[in-house]
């Protein structure tokens, strides 16, 4: 989809990067450093009240890598920023030629596990860092939040309703996509519905009801236009009085061969009111009319309502899910883990910074399951190791060309549902969830210890020399 978002276009995404990525790449170029290197993209640590992440965003990254190029307009702009002509000539013919391994979208994952592993000439691997981090951060943050809301709803439908408060057009689109993957029934976002083929839902606003002299007139007008799929908002003035008018419209629709779809609450004592509404509807032989609720909902509020016996059939969840308001970002990292020192020989690299150390070498993640397929533990190992468990990272791009058939959105959604179903309940608690066990293989542990000693020793020697 070609998006025209203000003054920039989709084809401008090659410049969607931090300035220091380009300055580093210019320095690599000037010093003739074209050696291959491997970078890992991973989550360093989880925010409070998160015990897993639901990985999303891979499709957009692969399409970006496949299409990235620098236009004459881009190069003219970069020249004005002080980059020399030789580097700009290099960028003029730039394309990504590397290899990419990744866990599929919809995979449940945990801290320090490589989600994407990129091996490419170092300039190519460096220049795409910001795009990859931005993409994974937004979509994985939102899909993880939505999966928690879905879990709290206990099988009842959840509709993503947050478009008007999500941070901009691109976020609004990606939130709809990520929330659908996580299990939402659909979205209020019409453009996302068209682009991603996601079911769209909507009822009416209080302004519609208030625009008519009488509430009953508003309900009749709406039902006249949508006799087969009306959901009436009943709490503009008084919820139970509004319900009585909705019942009148429901009976009128029955005489014409139609059924009222539902009634919606957006305020008040939601749990108690929903019980009264359900009883009144049932007493009027309207058991088929659903009760839909919205209004500052999130996983905690939904869990509270259901614990009180609320009789809602569907939840419209907006701001708090669409912005992941309690935890609006992830500690997503992109770090160098190996470089080629001599032809065809890679040397592992690690960072030792306090609380920010990294794992060296090219790695794979293996998942152990019990006899019923439920997740038991993960092991991060060197890619060269053979371990009798399921490897999670798969080859998705080789020499800059896609080796992976992109799944449909519904296939990703099904895969995510399966992943979440295999994660034991103790790891999905909304608060105080247990920590899922992630271990390092013995070979990786040995490499970490050996490298740590070697780096520390070299730094001491170099310090003494200076």
C-alpha cells in the first residue's frame, strides 16, 4: 500500500533511521570496512506485569529489507548534511544482500532470546537498525498488550476501538494489525479493515442520539438504516430508560423479520447494570440481543467485571489497549554479536556493560515441550549446536532475497492463538506471573565466560600500556 502521510511517502522509508546510523556507515565506508557481521534483535528485559512477549512486525521488516533504496532526492538531502560524494555514490546503488533468521510472527518469546538475527556486510546490517527496532517495538508492544486483554476476556469477543487516541496514522494501522493477530475479533479502523482484511465494527456515538429530539427517534432512525446489524447505545441519558426504548425498537424489528444486534453501555456501574439489562432482555424474550461494553477498559478492568459476574458478550477496548498505556514500550535491543575477522571465519563479540551485557556468537533458540505440546523451557544455544528440541529461528531471507512465504494475517493469528494456548496459565497471570525458564546451553555459557575473561584481561593490559 502506498501511503502518503503528510510530506513523506512510503518510498522515503530508507531515511527512516537515526542520523548516527548513517554517520557510522559513512565511517565504515571511509575506512573500507565492508566485513560481514551478525546482529541480534531481542528484548533485554520485560516491563512489570509482563511475563512474555507476542512477537509481531516481521513482515514489515522483510518488505523493507527487500525494497530499501536511496533516491536522488535522498542523496541530495544527505549531501547537504555533509556526507561526501564517495559514500553517496555507494548509497546510490545500495541494496540489502544479507541473510536473516527470525522467529515467525505470533511466536511467544522471552527476554534475551534472539527474535531476528541478521548477517550482512556491516554497513547493510547497521543501516536498518532503527527501522527494525521501531517496527518490532510498536507492534510487539501492542500485540502483547492485546493478548493480555484477550486472555482476561475469557473467550468473549474483544474489538480494538482505540484509533482516535493512538499515536498517528501508522500507529493506528499497526495497532489494528497487531491486536488482530493477538486475538481481537476486529477493529473500528476502516482503513485497516480494507488494507489488512480485518473485520470492522462500530455502533453509534452519543452525538447521534443527542442529535434527535427524542432517544427513541434516534434508535428508530439508526435501525431503519441498519435493520440487520444495529447496536444501540443506551446510556446517553439513563441506561435502563434507554434499554426500554431499545426493546421497543427490537420488537418493531421483529415484526419486519429482523433482529436487534445488541445494546451498548459506555459508563456507570457496568457490572450491576449489565445483570439488570440481561434479565430485562431475557424477560422480554430478547435473549438473542447481545450486551456490548466500552469505556476505559483494559485487562484489569475486564477481569474485575467478569469476577463480579458481569453479563457482557463483547468488549470494545480502546485507549488503554491501543496505546498500551501501562507499559507503552519494550526494551528492544539490536546488538552486534560477531564479526568476520579473516575470510569465512567469524569471531564472537559481547558487551560487558553493567546490566547491559549481551550474548556472543550466532545463536538459535530451542523450545522444550511436554507430552501435550505445552511449553516447558527454552534454551538459547549456539547456532552450530544440535539440540533435541524445537528450533524457533527460521531462515527468512538469504543473500537479500526472501526465502520465506509470508503467511496471511489469519494464518499468523491462528499461529499466535496456538502459541498462547501452549503457554501454561501460570505464565499468563495479569500480575505476579511466574518467570518462564530460559537457559543458556553449556557451550554458550562457556563461550560467555571465556570471552569475558579475555576481554577483561585485554582491557587491563591496554590500560596498563597507556
